[in-house]
């Protein structure tokens, strides 16, 4: 475990070279279970029997806002952005085993295709609340593809879409062939940081296990004021201060 969750030089260089970084043990198993229960309860309250996903619960539930402001996460992101980090939104995906959404797999896409922030100003923090592997729908990534600008994409609906449709603005036809994908299994409670331009997707959940994960888009302070930034009707991206940092969850 890193002291104070400050990154090493090797980790920073890995992120710059590959466009992603995995940091282990950012949340404990108990913290993951507690957070997952919050989203499970909200789905039940909404009578969402298919557990489609929940957008921006941080604006209603202080516990999710505290997660967004958690010091272990923010210190890492400040370092990688080399700027003061702000939150933008949150999205939770259940990907529950044996539900209609379990077979859903994200197309290869770039997260920054949605907000279209300046290059390097936008990234996503992803925290799995259960172990992920290929069988239950882990992610795959194209290391180094973050050096590309935003690629031509087939734009598709990417939240509460039909169960037989895969989300993610598909760049498979425009991604240069020099990039090769690797699988990205993740341990419960780790933090996956994705550069906004790195191409990635996910596999279907072909197991009976769940693959709960929160995705928190972040940016450098001032990103929403940059020309061309898209807030989005569904995403409703807005700058959310992360100070003071939260030291307990």
C-alpha cells in the first residue's frame, strides 16, 4: 500500500505511456459492500428489477459525494492531472448476473467522446465493488491509444439503452491497427484511472456473479468553461468541488 496514496515515479510514467493505471486497496471490502448496498437499495426503491444503472446519485446522497471526495482517490488524480481535480458526475453499473443486462458488453470507445474536454483534462475513476474477470464482464483496454485524438465513432445510446444493444460510442472501425487489446481484470476495492482518450470496452457477464462498479468522471478545474465542452442532458456534467477532502467513508 502506498504511503498517503502518493504515486511513485514509475506509476506516473506508466499512466503517461499507457493511458491507464490500477491502484490496489483504495477501498476496503467493507467499504465496497457498504457503497454497493446504497445503490442496491436505490434500485429496489425505484422498482428497477433489471438493475439498469444509476446516474448522479452523488447529488442526492452525501455518502456517494463523500466517495467522490475521498482523499485516496483525489490525491492520485491531482497527481495524474497535474491540476486541482473536480468531480463531474457519477454513474453506477450493476451488471448483475442472470439479468437482462448481464450479457451487455461495452463497445471499444473513448470516454472523452461524451464531454469533449481538452486533451488530458478529463479522466475517469472506476472502482469495482466485486472482483472482476473475463467471465463476469471485466474490461479490456488498448494501451497507448490515449495518444490519439478523438476518433471517428458510431454514436449509440449509452445509458438505459435496450438490453440487446451494446453501449459505448464505437471506434472499432477507426482505431489504428497498431493497437492491441489486453484484458483488465480488477480486484474489489481497487481504483482504475482511465485517460479520457484511451480506448477500452468490456465483456458480457456470462456468469451468475455480479459485476458492480462505480464510474466517476473527473476533470481539471475549469474544464467545463473550455470551448466545446458538452455537459450533456443525461450526464449533466458540472464542476463539483472536492475540497475539503474526505478522510473517512
